[in-house]
């Protein structure tokens, strides 16, 4: 499988999330727990650079270890924060009228702007539901599964969705050839 890279904007947002939620002390605790190469990436990320997804995932997993007692599901909090900043930046003028389904379907074509490889396929399953399938790259850490659930929730939140459910019924860490996310919402 392909080792892909992620656009640095997500790393910038991870650093910002840490400082806003846990202060400089929280950031310092995570930096102290990381190997030197990963600490350097988090210390001064550049939005326009590309970083190995493996490093991003391992940094995010370390955040979960240090600040959330190892609870990987808390990665959803960061992912919702990241999605709000990224999606809000791209679609800020259209958010109030943007159809949530359109935004999630658009994520398949936006994939290449944030990831250097892999595949994202989105299928509409109803007026307020869809499926997203991710494949074609090494899934480097289970923390990314929670990250994607939070990203999808965050995408819906920026469109004004108050209630959403994102499940992850198929996962490469459990033997399936892809990660599948099923999404439903009420506007």
C-alpha cells in the first residue's frame, strides 16, 4: 500500500487545538512525550508543507495518550475542530445555505487537496445519509478512524446540522479492505 502524506494545515490546526484547549502546558506535555522528529513537526508546522500521514497519526495518538488517558475516541474533538477551520475557510460564504450532503460528496474531490494518495468514495444513501469509503493507502493507526468520524461530524456542524450519527461498521484494522463510514443527519 501507498504511504501517503497529509497537507500541513491539519498539523497547524492540531497545534492550535492543543494550545486553545490545553494551553501552552498541554502542548509542552505532548512535545515532551514525542520522539524528536515528531516533536519538531508539531513545534513549528507549515500549512503549505506535506507531512507523512504516519507521523500525523502517531502525534495525534500521543495527544490521546498524554491528554485523554489513551482514549482514541477523543480524536473526534480535534477532527471536528480541524473540519470547522478548514471547511469554514473554504466555504465560509455558503455555509448557511450549503446542503450537508453536497459538502460530504464534495469531500471525495477535495481529498487530493489534503492527501497525496489513496481513495475517498462517497455514495448518497438517502436525502440525509451517505457512506464514505476510504482505501488505497496504509491505515497507519486506529486513531485515524476516530479522526474521520469527527471530521464528518464537523463537516455537518459547519452546515448547521445539530444532530448527526457517524458509524464505522467496516475497518481495515478489523480485516476489511477499506474503512467505511455511514453518516446520517437531521438539519
